[in-house]
């Protein structure tokens, strides 16, 4: 697996509307995209910081994994997403062969039309890791 860069950092927030002023007015970043990913029950907002993106994640219902995360841990960094050059499907197979527990056995479609796959934090030193490709 070849990782080219950190694609984005996912940040769980209770409300994108309430969180954006911090990122825009205090840090000077600009939101360039807001979208809802229905099957993940999440609303996302993207900001760029250099070549790296920040993805704000707001739950759209109480059953959302983001809602459960917020309930347990509160707002903050949720995951790190790495862009893989050789494809998510191949990367998932490779890490599974190395003993990493997968959340996604196959790639799925995420925000910004990325193909994504998550690795379970219980086998990644506590870091929820997302592999993605454009």
C-alpha cells in the first residue's frame, strides 16, 4: 500500500452551523462544501488548510455513528483519512492480511465522491483510520 498524503482529518461536531465560525472567523479557513451522506447518517462540511482538508461531521439522526461518538467522547478529532494510490480495495486486503481488523470489507462511497474504507481503532492503536481514493 502506498499512502500519498493525509486526505483529511474528520472532526465530530454537534452542529456544523455552530462550529464553522471558529474555523472561518478565528482560524481564517473557508468552508467550500457542505453535503449530506444519507447512508452514513451524517452531514459534512469541508475546509482546506494547505493541501489537507478538515471534514466536520454532524449526525443527522440519533442512530448515526457520529451521534454515538459524540455521546461517548464529545466533540473533537474523530478520524484520520489517508489517500492511497493503489486503491482502497487493495489496501483493505493488504492491511487485513497484516492482522488489522476492518470496519469495511469492501470500499464504499463517501463524501466528495471518495471511495473509502475504515479500519477498526481496536487494531490501529486507538486511531479510527480511513483509507480513501479519488
